[in-house]
């Protein structure tokens, strides 16, 4: 009997996970294609051919669903960091992190907008994507700690260093996403090369 109960419990948990994945997949697609503001719970429900009530069994509102989608996006950025920022030299690794961040934003503009540019909802539990968000930020701060411990940077405060590197990278991506770099009359390839060079030059400027 206990095996039967456990089997039913496992099946229900699997079905719950599959349904959440279905909802998140549809929500992400619509957020990216139609925009967050224009997407409703009913739109998402229609896309997966379920009632809105079904979605409310898993998410209290669209804002909570956005936060979970953002968590998946942070996971994608973390995967990109792990794949592309692999140098054993911490300063070179810091450059790789900056370039990876910029390329991620340029390659995924709508997703980047969801992650970092639209106003964050204020009525949700921020721990929903805390793990992925924290791990992504820790990837940067761990690299900075290593640079500082080896006396490789002019900066001595990890948080200040993280804020400066992140702010510069984010600022460049955001300017491009909002078409503010058009004034420089560069092709997309030139934009990418210029932003990558800017990352290198900035980190060189704070390197001892």
C-alpha cells in the first residue's frame, strides 16, 4: 500500500512539474513575442489550451510567473558564464565574464529586457529566483575576490568592483537595446567589437 501511495505521490509531483514547465514555456514565448505588458494570464491559458483557473493553481498572478521566468533566464546567463569564462587567470576571466554578459544581452534582447530593464513587480516573493540570481552574481564576485586576493586590481572592495563592472556592462547593453548607439553609426558587428573592447579597456584601467 505504501508503495502505491508513494507512486501516486510521485506521479502527481511529476505532473505538477510538467504543468509548470508548460506554463512557463508558453509565458516566456509570449513575454518575448508580445511583451510582458500585453500578455495576460488568459492569453497564456489559451495558448496551452487550459483555463485561467489552472494557471492560478500554480501562480497567484502574472507577476509571480514573470519572476519564475526571470529565474530561468538567470540560469541561462549562469550557464553562459560557466561555458565562456574559463580562464585560470582571474583578470582574464573577469574580461571573459564582461564580454559574455554583453554578448548575452546583444544575442537575447527581449530576454534581457525581461531580466534587467522592465520595472520589477513589487508584490512577489523575491526568493523565487534567488538561487539562480545569487549564483550568477556570485560568479562575478568570486572572480573579483580572487583578483583582489592576488593583488591584481586597484579595487579593494568586492561589492564596489562588482557594481562597477556590472554597471558598465549593463549600461552598454541597455544603450544598444534602446537604439542609443545608432548615433555612432556602427554596424552590429562593429557595435559588438566596440563593446568587447570597452570591457577590456575598462578592466585594464583597474588592473595593477
